[in-house]
C-alpha cells in the first residue's frame, strides 16, 4: 500500500505514543525534539509513491534510536499476552461450539476470534487504549463475524496445498492465533509460523509463541530476518522464501497488508489478509468497510 496523507499524522501520533511510553506522560523537552525529528524524517522520506510500511519502518527506527531503547512497548506486550490468555477459554469455547475440529465452520470461527485480537494495537485510531479491554472487545465483536469473507476460498487453497505459513502480528493477538493453528492442524494442514526477529511496535517474537503455547503445535518457526514493519519478502532467507512459494500465506494485521500489497520479486503462494480495518487508507486499499473484521484474498484485489 502506498503512503497516503492520512498516514503522516497517524505515524506522528504513534511516535508520540512511543515517546510517552518510554519517557512518561508529562511534557519533556525530548518529546518535542524527537517529534520534530520524526516529522522531518517523514518530510524527507515520505512520498505517495513509497510503501507505507517502508516509511514507517524508517521512522520508528529513528525514534527508537533517539529514545535509546529497543522495545518501548515491552510492558504493553506482556499485558496483551496476559489479557489474551484470560480470553482464550471463552474464545476456544466459541470455536468448539460451531463444529468438529478442522471443519470449515470451526476454521472460520477461529479466524473470527483471532482477528478480534488484532484490536490489540496501541497509539493508533481503531486500536485499543488498554489491553484490559480485550475481553469486552471479544464480547462486542465476535458475533459480528466478517464483513468480507474469503475463508471458503482460503480453505480450498489449504486443502490443495496442505501447507500454510501464518504471518503473526501483535502480541496478545498471537495467543488467539493459536486457535487457527489448532484447527488447521486438525484438518491435516502443515502449519509454519513467522515472527519478528527484532522488537518493533507490539509485534510478536519467538518468546511470545512460548507464552501462547503455539510452538509445539507447528511444524516450524521462522523469522522475518530483520527489522521491518510488516514483511520484506526479499529479505527472507532463501529456504523461507521457498517455503512461502509452496504455502498458503495467512497474513495477520494491517502492517503485513501494507507491505505485501506492494509488488515483490519473490513468488509466494495464495495470500489471504486477516485483519481489522482500523484506518481509512487500509479500508480503501482492501475494498473493505472501515472498523470491521475481514478475510481478503489478495487475488481479489488484483482483479
């Protein structure tokens, strides 16, 4: 997805959120200077012909360096995992109630439940202000289902290829993603999962899979081989690129959408975006209503 005018204030708001997580809520001279530098970075590097995820990666890297931290979100990530684990019994019961393990109905229910976890995103429009709100968000949104629903086509591709790569997004959300993994494995699908190699935003890393109880359920865990918002396919290790080429790609979250909806020279298998549409540019680019849960086939956007 290309950078839009609406992305600029959103990125600056996120930068301010990071500064206050690290420095505290009260005004400091550092806050003003770092925001000025973030604005200058966007002025220099922001362009309507650039991928929004690429620009965001550069800006966040600069802000982290100025803050002298590699993970300003650490406490928010830990709390997100904690809250998601509390919601899991209710989410698992909702999935179990609709059909046999591995059935199309159970897979769709798991998808709906896991996408609600995508609301665990902080400092942006459409995200949560507090991880403790997740339980209420689940109750408010699960029954609404999907505004765009390409799960049937996704399941057809999964049955054909028998291999999936789950691109994780946020902490907390990754706990609920375990429901998708369980249902796909029950259907006979070989599931691999990708996490972030380096801490960025609230994105899940290897240790978060341990917390989620996912690692012993999947065929392998790989990482994105760098520091990126979303995913840079060309930066992946060759063996991971090969895996992506023969798999159904289940991509969680807006950042992965922003990155993967751009042209790439690397071949990948059928791609599906599972996310909440938390901003208008992503809503427009994915042909989806704003503030809804969606499963969008990348092939439908290319038509």
